[in-house]
């Protein structure tokens, strides 16, 4: 029912409004009765009729435009019908009563039906509706006519026929049409539609009673009931019909009314035959024949649609890769689609009648539990559920499956509907992805993320010990032998680590050449023992057929702890590893808390050095002369840097190592180069040269060559006066890059010196590949002169090699007069060291010594000093 607009009258109680309607109806009815002089029997009809018309007018006023037309027509039809009843009872003209008032009422009813919203379903639907209505109406008329012919009311022949009999077929057809519309309407309009349907049927029944008895009073009760129903329908209001499906099927509810045709035909066969009976029966049989044809055609269309849907369903099941099962409440399979053959390797018929649980994996009971009494589908808790499990294949293996299980709780076949999908390959790929997420692809070891996760679990449960393993010299292997050899070495190291550890120890690759080991015992002692075993196990990995790999070792840091985080403990092991590497590598060092302090100190060094590089404060250039041992002359200098840090002077070895690790060596080297060339440009001897050390980080800088050239241009120094000192280790770390960078500068006149010569592996082999002008003998060999015969032989060999290659030689680290005399005796002309001259600030050097003036003989000075001390002691 449509809502009533909010008006002040809406607030009036319902009882008051009903009493008001009754009072109005009583007044109008009394006035009408007095005018037409009705008897007391017709007075209730007038009163209820007024109420019905008023209710329908109210429904029209409160409805929308389409519904308003319907209720207005019904109100007019009800008013004309009440007037017709009054006229018939009062003896009005037959033409007025039956020709105009009843005809007008019927026309308005038909208009209400045709104009009603939802009544028009199309021409075909209306044709079927008229066919249904005419068949039912004619059947009812035939039955009524036969009954009427046998009643006393028909004894007078046609002259005695009541005029209401002529309208009875129209009443029946109208009732059939209204009933058909009501049956085909939806539940939303069921109440007002049902009231109108019952009223239409009641009208036909009341007219029939009037005709049969000839007494208008016999139909008064029916007419009152009809008016009450119409009043109630108007009070409910709203639309009368609602569009439904055009065809409800071959035997829909609307077709059940045609069962009335059977007794009508039967009576017509046994009754007396007259024109009316024969004609009505013939029309009825024709209508029934048409109906049978329509029903037959509908059946054919329905079966064709069903067959099409069945074929589509069969095609869908055949093309689907998902297997469809229907399982009875006891767990046995009622139906299995053809896809089961691909999924489980068995024909569908083999599954039917057997319990699905027979093929379930013992550990997977999800499918079996889904429809159990306490399962998720019972009790309406869930409409469907997704279950994963394994089913046994015909080959004996297991297939991973994902099933959508739905409960069939309606219809004639309760149970479960299961849609099965083979997820074996997906599960395999997911497992592979999980494995790759936890595994290093090169070595097959556990990766960093997985290792940290396991270490966190171990720390939460108790103590743990970690080894941080870093390969020594791996970068040189990668740069010189190639990445393929480097990758093979990493795989060999991974295999060696796995062989070296015990059953409960875990090995992981953290990245690059870094590995980690988690010991099964959480003590430091066990970690050190494990580190020893690892070092022993790594030696065979270094003894490769390729000589470029033979020198590979490892530095190991050991850290133990309880609680805390995996990152923190691994960081402690990393600090210990750096301590092992600083001690020379190829060893293990246990973590000590002081190492954290050293890290903090290192951080402070980095910060202070950054500040010094910003403005040059605290940095000074020192030079150490290079002496010609034959005549004690200065032949050049080596540029050195000293740093007076905020906390006091820092030893060069300390801050240079930090600068090399952090990359600060690049700007620091640039500063030293600029200062050295600037000082040399102002030095008085234009033939003097200067040597500047170059670190590996500087050579790795793509702008290194341009940096040197800019410094030379800025100072105006001849490139031939500059010597770049490169350590042997720096040179061989990346032989190709070092040669390319230095060759271009050497072509411009810059000299190249190979520092610490003799300390690296296969020095002689690399020497031919480097653009070198000078060799500097390492101080370790100079210190052994006259002490170890092998050092004498090595120095002699270097001097002979340099002479053959046309290279200059400088011995560094000369600390005693004996070393100076031994070098001179071996033919080494140039040397430097504290015995000859300590490094001094470049700014403290004045003009160079005059040409031909020999530098003081350090050996003679030492002898004189010793003689003076002896004389003082004797005196």
C-alpha cells in the first residue's frame, strides 16, 4: 500500500475516521432510500456501496497517476453497479438498468483492467488471457444454463428469462480475466488483487442466484459481501496487478481454472440439446482445442529449452577442468563429472557409489569434515567453504586439490556439491617460491633473511653462537680470474662449509663473499672450535687448479649471546671478523665488547676526517727525501699526509685505513696530490720530483685520471716530475683497470712506481702487464739484509730484474747504517728511511741543497755519535 501523505488529518485516530465514514454512508443511504422508497432489505446495500465507492475514491486520490486511473474506474463501476441494483429493486426501466447502468459498470471494469499498471503483458499474453477467460466463462455458463433449464425458473421459456441471465456470461468472462491477472501477479500486490478477484466471482454468483430463484433478495447477501470486499480493496489501495513472467509453464496456476470445462462438457453431452447449449459447447470445445494446441506448443518449447540447457550443461561439464562431485549425506559419491578422469586417473563410474573418504590423505580430513554435523556448512553458518587437501591418484601418488564445498539442503537430493580443482602444480610452484625465498640461488645455502629468522628463534629459546665468515682476496679472484671462477669458488666454499660443520649446525650465505654459521651449541668455546674446523675445511677449497684461487682464505668473527636480536648478534660477529681481517686474515677472532667502542671511535674518526676534508684544518703535507746512496744527494721526495685531529695527532696507519674503508681516501688523495704539486712548483730545484701514493679506491674512481691532469695544470708542474706509487696489492686487485688508468697518464709523462714490491703473489707475472717505471723494495726485505740470506738473494734478484727491464729501484724502510751499506754493496742506488731522513713538514724545507753538495753521511754521523758516547763513558 502506498504511504499516505503527511497531512493534519493523518493524525486523527483510525476509529474516529471509520465512524465518520459510517456516519456519511448512513446519511447518504437514508436520503437515497427515502428518495427511491427502498425497502429495508436494500438499505444495507446502499450503505456498504457508499463506503466502497468512498474507499475507492480515497485510493485514487492517494495513488500515482497510473494506479489512480484504475481506482477511479473501479469507483465509477461500483457506483453504477449499486445504482443498477437499486433500479432493479425499485422497478426502473429495464433499458436503464440492464442496458446502461450494468453495461457502463462492465465497461468501467474492463477499463480498470486494461489501464491497470502491470496488466499489459503484450498481445500474445492478452490473447492467452482472453482465451483462458472465455473458456472458463463459457464452461461456467454452460453448467449454469443446463441447471437453469432444468429449474422451475425456465418454465416460461424465453419470455420468462431474467435479464440478469444475459449478463451472466459477461460476469463470468470478467471474473475469469480478473482471476487470470490476479494469479499472474506477484506477491507484492496479492492482497488487493485477491479482494477484487473474490468480488468479481461473488458478483457472478449473486447474479446466478437471482436468476435461479427469481428473488432479488436471494443475492443480497452476496452483493453485500462483494461491496465489503471492494471497500476493503479500496482501503488497502496501491496497484492491483504486477507484471509477471509471460508464461508460467504448461501447467501453471492460472490453467487450473480450466478444470471447470470438464464438467461443463460432460453435462452438455447428457442434457437436452438446445441452440444455446450446442452453441456454447461448440465454442467451448473450440477454445479447449486452441488451448490444447497452445499447451502442446508451450511443452515443445519448454522441452527444447530444457534440452538446450542440458546440452549446455553437458558441454560445460565436459569442457571444465574442474571436477564436479555430488556426495550423499553418508559420504558416498552420487555423481562425478568426466574431469575426474584427468584429476584422479579413474573413470567417473568408478567413483560413483564409493565413499570419497577412501581417496583422502590420512592427514587431510577437510572434505570429510565439511558436511559433518559440527562442520561449517551445517546450521546455515556458511553457504560454502573452500577446502584444501590431497586425493590419491590412480598411479598411487597424491594430488593437491582445492575444493569448493556447498551444502544441498533443498530439493530431492540432499548432500554436498563439491567442485574439485587440481592444484598440484600450483602448490609445487608455491613451494619452490618459498624455497627460493629462503635459499641462495648460487650456492643452495640458506639466505640471509632465512638465517636471521632462524637465529631470532634460537635467541628467543636460549643462547646462540654465530660465525661470520668473509673470504680473503675474493675481489682479486673476481677481477683477475673472472666472475665464472669467482662463482665456482663460492660454490666450493659453500660445499666446504657444509662439510666442516656438525649435524646441528646451519650454514648460510649472507651475500657476496660473506657466509654465516649458526652453531648447535651456544657457547663461545664451541664457536671457536667450529671456526677452526671451518678454516681447516676451507683450505682444500683454496687449493684450486687455477693458481689465481690458490691463495684464498677466510677471516672469521665469532659472537655468542642470549636474547637480543639476530641483527645485533650478527653485527657483533661482523666486528670480530673485521678484527680478524685487520690482524692479517686467515684466522678467527672472538667478539669482545671493546670492539663496539672501537667502532664508535672509528665513527668519530670518520666524522672528524670529513670535517678536516671540508676545510683542510689539521691536515699537513710532509715529505720524506729519497737519497742517492752513492753520493748522498737528494733525488726526490715522497709526499705524506699527517693529521692533527681534534683529539690529538692521529697515526697515519690508523686514519688512512679508515679513509680507505669509507672511501674518504678519494678526496684525501686529491688534497695530497694538489698540495704536493703546489709545493713542488715552488721548490727551488726544477729537476726534483715527487712521489704520491695512490690507493685502490682512487684508481677505482672513474675521474682519477682527470683529477691528476687538473692538478698538473693548476700547478704547472711537468708531468715527468710526478711519480704515482701504487701498491702491488692494489695493482693486482684489478689488473685490467689499473693498467688502463695508469697507461694513459704514463703516456703523458707521469711515472709509475710499484710500491711494496715482492709481497704479493706472482709479482713477476704481473709486472710484465703493468706500465711501471720504478720498483720499491718492501721494508720487510730491507730489514733482513745481512740477517737472512734469502732476503739478500731476493733483493739481489729484484735489482737484477729491474736492470734487465730498465726500471729504477728504490729501497724503503732503511733504518740502520748497515742496511744502507748493504744496499749500496748490492748496487741499489736509491733509498729512503728514518736512518737517511725522517719525514718533515713540506713548509719547513727551504731551498734545496746546492748542486754538488753532499748530504750528511748518516753512517758517519752514527759512528761519530757512538765514539763520543764511549769517550764520555770512559771519561
